[in-house]
């Protein structure tokens, strides 16, 4: 399958995605925000949240699951807390705005929390940690994904789908280097990674799925079925507990809920978010200057990465460094498999956009 991969310049993929979403009914600014986010996910090495999402997004739009051109409504605004209802609008513009709001509030209060309910799929959660870090903010971001996407994870000790993938992201500025960024799903893998493996005809690195009868497997097709299997939580009972708290803090606290329907759909679901942003300058003012903080972070990074690697070919890295390395490696082109290229062409055809000839 590798010889069927083809590489495309990031700018071309951005324009293809923008054209598709404009043809689907999105205002240009919204289409640009979605396109930039998806291609950046590919650049960061997270193909599961990249342009592979174009077709599911278009289908969700055509079904009315997500609505183009909406402006999120601020339901409650306090000095350090805001609650926003995105009314099922596209996730990337809503999450960008919510991140900016949390940082703007944090400029005054030192720290602030924004809760967002009923937004479309927001994509790669780490992108918002990076966005806040560029403004000088450390972040904790939680996300759950209730209806209509459905449950994807079996709870610890069970085998049927009951929970969402529920990712968690954290970020911390590290100028002049790329920020520290943690971004992981509380499922063993993000569902998008199963889609990538399925599209490429590959097995998963580890048995991260249980079949409908509860047998562990590396076959991504066992998840999608029929009959449908389920993902397992990462880290056993610990990942399961983190997953439950994403439902409580992002879903229940925002008012978006955690209502996961029974199996039977591979739809693109919506999200609820908790974004907590802390001003690094505000937290360290009067205690340590920016230069000394930068020195402390530099010394810390050097100490951690000085550990002798288990594999000489794979040096010790800090969170965020794999993404920075991927961006450098992929700047000249992003490789797409035949099935993903066909899905992008299908999305263009559905909305009457020009054939992208991928």
C-alpha cells in the first residue's frame, strides 16, 4: 500500500478543503478555519484528525448534525468563567473563539475557564493548547463527545460501547521553542486512528479493540463491524476514570451532557469542552522573571532529555516535540493513501465542488 501513497503540498490541501466547505455552505472565514486546522493536524503527524475528516464533516453538515455559519452564544459571563452554547455549529471556529476568550479573561483575572456546549467536532485538541501557549497561557482542556457520534469505548470490565473517546490536552509555553503539549484520547487510540489503519489496510500496533464477543484484537475492522466491537480505555481502570471525569467536567458542567446512544452509527459526533487557561506571566509575576523562568524550563528540558534512550535511534523527547518534528518533516508534503484521496473526492462531489484530482 505504501507505493500508492501520494504527497501533496499543504497549501494545496488547505485550498481543496476550503473549496469543499465553501461549496457545502460555509462562509469563507469558517471554511478557512476548518481547512487550516485539518491540514495542520496532518502536518503535526496526527492524520487521524486531518483531511480524512473532510468527508465525515460534509456528511454531518448535509444531515443537519452540524450547521454552517453559526455564531456561538455566550450564555453566562463572569470575570473568570464563561459558558458558551455553540448550537451545533462547526467546532474549529467555536473552539478557537473559546480559547481566545479564556485567554482574554485570563489577562485580567490571571486564570479563567470557558465551558462550551453543543459544538461540532473540534478536531485535534492540542491545537487549542498551542493557540493559548502562543498567547502566553498554560492550559488544561477536556472534551467529551455525546450524541450523535455515539459511544466508542467499553467501560473498564465491560465489552459494549458506553463512553466517548474523550480527549484531554494540556499546554505550556516554551519560547523560543515549540510549546509543551500533551494531547491524548482516553480511549486506547482516537477513533480517527482506527479509520487511518482501516484505510491503509493495516493492523493496529496493539490489541486496542474488543470484538462484539469481547475478544481483544489488532484488527481495526472489528471495531466498525458488523457486528460492532468497542475500543478499550488506555491504562485500564486509570484511563477509564479519566474518561468519566471528562464527561463530568466537560459534558455535565457545560450543560452539554454525556448522552451516548447505543451502537449502530459511525457518524461524526459533536463535542463539549472545558478550557482552563492560566497566564504564565500572571502566575510568575513578582516570584520569578520571565528570563529566569525560561532558564528553569530550559534546564528542566535538558535534564529530562539527557536520559540514555532505550533505543539509540529514538532519543528521549518531551511532549510537543514529536509534533514539532513532524511539522519539519512534512513541510514539503503530506502523504495521503488512496482511500483518503477517494473520500476527499467524494466529499467534493457531494457538494458540487470541483474534482480535486487527487
